[in-house]
C-alpha cells in the first residue's frame, strides 16, 4: 500500500470554521432584527442591528483572511506556501556524515523530514510537545509521514523549547519553523539562547518565524550580541517580500535568522 504524507495545515480548520460560523450567525441576527419585531423599541432595534452588522463585517473580514491563509498554506493546493518555506529553511541545513540535527517544534514532521532527505548520512531529531492548541499534530503523525516519505534517519520525541533536555553542544545543526512566536509569556531572545546552547561549535542554527519587534525585541542588537559571543556569522534574512499575497495584505512570514558558531572557543 502506497502511503501519502499528511502534513496538515498551519491554519487550524477549527479557527476557519469558527470565524465563518460566527459571521453567518451575526449576519442572520442583523437581518432578523432589521426585518422583524424581535426588539419592540425601534431605537433598540436600530442599535442591535448596527452592532451585529459591524460585528459581522469584522468577522467576515477575518473569515476571508483565514480561508485565504488556509488555501495558501495547504500542501495539496496550488500555492503550497508551506512547502516553499520548509524547503527554503532546509536548504541552510547541511551536516557531515554521522551529524545530528535538531528540529525544534516539528509539528507534523515536515521540516524534520526535509532536512533528513537533504542529509541522508546524518540523523534528525524532531522535538515537539504536541499540545492541545494544535491537536491534529502528533508524534504518530510525524512517524507516519516519515514512513510515507521513505525516510529512515529521523526520530521524534516529546520536549519543550523552553528547556531542551540535551547537554550543551549536542547537535551539528538546529532548526525551527513558525514555533517561538506561539510561546507566550517567554522572552524570545532567551529562547533562542537556550536553543543555541545545544549547538556544537562549528554548527549552524536556522530559524524561520514572525520576528516582529513586539515579539522578539531588537533582533539586530541580538545579532550583534551573538557575534560578540563568538558566532562567526549571524544574520537576519527578510522573507516577507518573497511571499505570495493573500488578500487583503501580504501575509507576514517574518524573518529567517541564520547563525553559524565558530569552531574555536
């Protein structure tokens, strides 16, 4: 039997369904108050109709955005933005024979598997806590996708980006995609330092995320700090302008950060 990978969609179906349902309910409510006597007082009826109408417009806008995002991020659709991003991140990951790679927040295993394909003589560990926020992602799903892709040099474990259960310098390369901005209440630069802790000297760390100043702070200053700490190369790569527009404005995929650790202390 030929298995097909199922990488799911980064835009949860529940969110799309929720906004669409809410928009329909609000529209029905606005129409009901406008054409019936559900509210006997005409002023009250006008207020309720106006309120529900405005709420409908807001919800409808979010619904359109969510539907377009869902279509853009679909692995099976025409735009396949998710695959473009995954392959773009994986291009930076290259390790020697026997090298070890860590994918932090592997989700459905897409980036883990892409890195494994590009590094057949290395091993790739996909780590995730697979929380209820993304209940459709799981360790079993990752393993099934690796099997469907014919990839044998991967393993998947439960873990948390906040505190990685590995000794210092455990991996030749570390990568992550669209993960850290979802970790609320934590300083993102401290999370990056925790990730860099497990990177070997001479290794490479590549992350793709929505690195807005509100989430990450001053990343340019952070890059300069890394260079002072001995990273021979640290740079931010703008990716927003290269992404396809999904109405009404460009969908921000954020920045990629690339850091290469010096072989010397």
